[in-house]
């Protein structure tokens, strides 16, 4: 390749000139060189990110790897010989000529300040205030303890600050500054990266997510402020008064942002509150204020990112921050932020970090590694140290410590500032970049291993109530109510309202499709204000990647809040799970396990249209339901809404529920759930038991107990107990229908017609009689997730337009042997001892 010289031309002369265009001309002009640099950086970043995708690493790991790949460490070893001259140039010198890297640094700086702005506008002070008792000690301990440990390690290992002349004989002031900056770089957590990891592991609603994320917020913001103030004092001793003026001017910057810019933005927000969207002029004003705030901080003597941070903190939360996040996030994260990380490794050969220079001690590199290890272990120890204060197990404390080891852009800024201020040289800077990569990459495997170990070691006794048969009749029923659209909410809340005269805990989950390239996540909503988003996403990792703005969960959460307000025994918490349809079932499994749910309620994939017909809204919903039914960790109910569960309060005097009981565990589960409707005023419950002509009403002596006969015996006990407790009430009726075959069964169901508003049935009726009564019907099932009876009730052959609830009992993956005494005690007396063990699948 010809010798490449960087010129002042902005554009090339063009391909149609007399001299033509040589490939080297692409590297001569500023514009073409800038395009080449951008393409190389973005293409390599995307490629590395794609390669790391199976390893579930955060994006910053890919950015750090690319920074190392595009640094002189690798591409400076690849050279090209000039054909006409005895000279050669390395690939690094060709792509990044000495005077051209300023373009990359400019892009990186813009990415940095807008990234910091996005982080700031997503910080929720309300979360910190609500959990300040736990958050503040965790934030203080996980930063202060590692910082002290690193400082002590530097003293013990005798790690001296490097000087500009490559000597290691610093003054006390220089050594103190070096110790402070290095300690800070190895102890500050990265809130956005941590949020991304928690969102991927789907733990934001647990104790870890509720504590670690607000604590990381506090640590991040406090670190920015402390670091900026401390760097203001780093300078020549002759400028003794300069730091004081920097601090005073910085205070003026805060005052201007808080008492001039914020009121202006609040006033503009009030003017546009009636509109559905924020005016583009208002967003343009705020976006333009970002570089202005950075310039103000730079003129003062602070890092520009601190000025932007203050501006982001004073922007009023609401539609404006939502619109800004939605507009800026994707571009900043995908197009600008990689330049920020890559510019930090410019002109640094990180392999030099592993070599020993003539001036340093023989064990200097080893001492540096030991100090870094001490910082990492101190964070793990700090997390475990604070866990007993809040009655958390040590595994939770270890998770906190592991999360605190994430490295983010703040640490990159510390490293770059330390290098620019000559606090440490290229070798230490390169080593810290390598250590940042290692410490961040190991967090996800550690966190995943801890969670998997907790699941393996968790005894079954901690979550026994996986179905109604095991939970007990008067126990707190824990329900995960899944909703895809706002049209699902009224019917599901009305269904829950039928059973709210018993203790009821509901976790409402809005299952929203992930439509962007952002990571899947959970968004936690606050019952107080309808939609407070706990930051658990990533803007490059930021809180929720702006998805709470693209997914409108407010109508759904409001519907469940109204349900809670009308109920006397119900508590409601709301989540939004944003993920692809292929992983929604796994999300529901995790939520149900974490919530210790007894029942998951799902909406049917078909909904009632205006013309009274059932129309398919989204075929993917059916796949989600099928996946949940196949692997749910608890019982599942599928609700087919046909307009009979809306405005339940207006129908209390005539609302009728019918349970079609054929026998088997699923029908027993439906019977137990229907029993909870008995105390609801205005609800009339009818239990219709279908029996075949050959089915004995009371089993006689059985020399050999078959599975079917055992199931029949259990059915008899449950039905007998139900009749003893409820059949005497005027609002409860019990009937028995004796039929001979499938045709008579279908005819009996059709006779019931429109006499009821809601039909309940087990998904897969069991027993010997079922094979006779439903043999032909099972061959013509269109919706297998509803079972033969549920499919009949929603078919066009059934003239009534009643809603249908199909219940599936959780049975586990293995055969379970239960004694009848245990079943009786767990089911609230709904079964009694018959003198033999019950074996059920």
C-alpha cells in the first residue's frame, strides 16, 4: 500500500478527474477517512457483540474488546510494504493517522455527555427515598469498604505512582493523588451495566434488584460529584485558590440549572401537557442545552460530564424525559458510545502493561494485579457484610458484591482523566482497561451460578403450594394474572373479584412484545402513582431502555389498582415483562416462581369482536399460552372472555357460574377455585357432575386399586366435602347428570345453554367414565389448550355466549405419593382418609 499522508483536504477530487482515484486517496481527505473510521468501529463493534451474544455479556464488554482490538496492541503489528519505497506503515497508522484521531475523540465525547444525560434523566429519587434505610448503607459500604481496601493494599504492596519521566519516585502529594484516583477507579460500581445484568437475569422485583439498583444510583451520582470536586483540587501548588473558585463556580452552575432551567422546562411541560406528544421544539431545546451544560462545566474547570449530569437531574420527570429517552437512546448507545470506549484505548499498547520497564521494581506489575484483586474481593466482601443487616442470606450478599464489580463509562472517565492529568501513564491505563474487561465479564457468570445454585438448593418446602389442592382452602391465594392488551384487563379483574372474599394476592403482569434491539426486561410499577419504573434496563444499559415509553402499561395497571381499591382482601403488585414472544413463557415461569404463585391466569388468544364473533387478535398469544400450559410451575387457568365478565358489579343479583365436573385432578382444581366464589354476594354457583351409566356411585371393595379407581375415589371425597360445606346455601346448587355416551354428554351441556354467565371446567377430565363420555369428542378438538369440554363451550355449536374458564392443575414432572391425611390437611378438609395411599401423576 502506498505511503498514506494525512492532508487538510475535506473531500477527494473525485473519480472522474484526470489523475483518477487511488485507494490511498481515501485516507487523504478528512471526510472519507472519517467515514472509514466510523465504518470500521461500528462494524467491528457489531461483530464482536454478535459473537458474544450467546455468552450473555453486557454491551460494554464488547466495546472494551473492540477498544483493545483497534488499539496499537493488535493492528499496530500488521504492516504494509510500500511497493516503490523501502518503507512500510502499520494498519493502525493507516486507519488512525496521528492527527485524525481527534474525529473519533469528538464522537466519543458527544457519546459520553449524552450518555450521562440519559442516565441522569432516568434516575428516580422516589425509589431512593422509599428505601433509604437499606439503600444508603449498601451504597456507602460497597464503595467505602473497597476504596479503603485498595488504599491499604497500595500502601502494603508499595505501589508507587509513575512519573512523566518514567521514574517511580513521586512526592507525597503525587502519591496521595495516585492512591485516591486508583482507589476510586477500582471501587465505584456501574449502575447502568448492573441494571442491564439484573434485567437479563430477570431479578429486578426481588430483594437484590430492589436494593442494589437504588444503591448503585446513589453511589454513581455521589461518585461523580466527589470525583469532580477532587479533580478540581489536583493541580500545581501555586494555584492554591483555583480549586475554591472552581467549587464556587460549580455551585453557581447547579443554582442556574435548578432555579432557572428547571422552572423553564416545567413551564414548557405544562403548556404541552394536554398534547399526546412533546413538541419537537421543546426536545430540541433540551438536547441543545446538553453540550451547553458540558461547555459551562469545562469553562469552570470541572469535567463536562458533571455539568451534563446536573442538567439531567433537574429535567422534570414525565412525558419530556420519556420522549427524550426514546429519541436519543438508540442513536447514543449504538452509534456514539462505542467511540467513547474506543477513544480511551487510543495510542495505548496494553501489552506493555504486562512488561517491566527498567525504572520500575521487579514486582511492580504483580503488585498492581494484587491491588486490583483486593478491590474485587473487597466488593464481594462488602456485599456479604451488609447482607446480615437486612436479614438477607449470604448468597444474596454475594450477588450484591458481584454486581458491584461491574465497570462502566464512569470508570472509563476516571481512567482517561487520570491519564490526561498525568496521574498514571499508559501502562497503568492499559492494565486498568484489561482489568475492567475481566471484572465486568465475570459478573454475569457469577450471578447466574449463584441463582442456579439457589434454585438447586432451595428445598421443595419453600414452595409447596403450587396448586389449590396443596395450598389449603382458607390460605392466601397467590395469583399471577397475565394481560397482553388493555382489553384483557376488565375480564380478568372481574374474575379475580369473584374470589376476593378470601385472602388474595395478585401479581398483574403485562406481557409486552419486544420490538427493538434493546434487551428484555421487567418494569416494576408503583401503586401510588400508577407507573413508576424501577430502573432495570440498559441505556447502553440505561434503566429500561426507554421501553416503558414504547409500551403503555398505564391503562392496565390502573385497572388492577381499581380492582384493589374495590376489594377488601386483595393486594396487587404490577409488572411489565418486555420480551420476545418466544421467551414470554419463561418470563412467566420466573415471575410465578419468585411470587410463589398458586395459579396463573391467562387470557385466551381470541377476543370478542363488535359483531359478537370471536376473532383472533394475535396468533403469537396462543403459542405463549401453550408454552405456559406445558411448563408452568403452578396451576394455570385460561379465560375465554365473551363479554360476560365485564361490569360484574352491575350483575351481582343474577351472575351465575356453572362448574362442569367430570372427574380428575384438573376438575378438582376447578372445583376448589369455584368454591371460593361461594361467599361472593349475588353469585350463584352450580356444580354439575357428569357420571356414566356404568360408573358406581360409591366404590366397593377393590382388591387391586387402579389409577382410575383411585382418581374416582378422590373425586367422591372432594364432591362429598363440597356438598357438606356449601350445598345447603341458597346460592350454591349441586346436580348429577347420568349419561351413557358422548352424544348424551354433549346434549346435556347444550341444554344448559345460556343459563349461566361463566362456565368452569378442567382442561383434561380424567377417570374411566371420561373415556366413555368424551371418546368421540376428543377427536374433534380445535383448541387443545382448552381441552374437549372447553373447546366445545367456545365452539359455534354451543349457542350460548357465556365466558369460559379452563383450569389445569399443576402435577409436577414426577410421580408423587401422598398420604390421604396430608391431602386432607392441605386441602382444608376437602378430602378424608380412606385407609390407603393415593398415587397420582
